[in-house]
């Protein structure tokens, strides 16, 4: 079965992008090793929303070469640009395709829509969160409103020298 992981940075006040949808606030941490190289070597598929995909395309060089890429859309699947499959299907259907393609680890890159969709579908089981020492005040929330509540078991916490707190959780059962 394909493992689905969320690996993401967020501000102390819970935002993954600033009020303009940007991630420039993460620039001071570029080049700091939080284990990304080891993580990305394990990943063979990435899933993201259309805005995240457009942001990644703006980086110049595609940041996920050799990885199957699925861009979740609200509409039906459309032809991509050769880098990604644009898919309007459910998280369950997307995961079945990734499993049939032999993918072992899928990273939900962002944004909030795909994160919540995979969580509410019961498919997101592992969270690796990086709380950055920044208060943004407004922006794109890490957790958009959802239909369910969940328990989470803390598996690991690491406080990095520069003030970043890394936490890993396993998602448990739903309640209420």
C-alpha cells in the first residue's frame, strides 16, 4: 500500500503561505538541512493542488524530477504539460492509481485542499510538520475547515538550533 505523508513548514500561527499566497518568508531557512534530502529520496510520487503546482513551475527547474506528479483539480482530468497529471478524481481513486503504478510513498506537497481531502478520506496517516519561528498574522491555513476531527500520536519532536520545531505525528481515529 502507498504511504501518504504530509511534510510541510508552517508559521507559529498555522499558515503555510502568507496573505499574498507567497512562501518568501521561508527564504531565511533555505540551505538548512531538516532531513529533506533523505525524505525526498524515499518519495516516488507527489500530490498537490493547482496553485502549488503553478508556484512550483515558477521555480524555473522542476523541483521533483523523476517523481510521479498528480495535480488535484476540482474539475475532470485534463491534459498536463508532461510534468504532471491533472486529476479531478477522489483521493481514493488517485491513490489506487499510484498503487497500481508501484508507487510506495506519496508526499502531499500542498496546499490546504489536497491536505484536507486526503485527511478526510482517511488516507493521510503521517504528518511531518516544521513549525517555523515566524508569525504571519494571515495567509493560507495549514488546516482548512474539515468534516471530521482526529486523534494524533506524537512520534518524534526535534528542536533545531535556529528555532524550528519538527514534529512527527501518526493520525489515529476520527471522533465527533
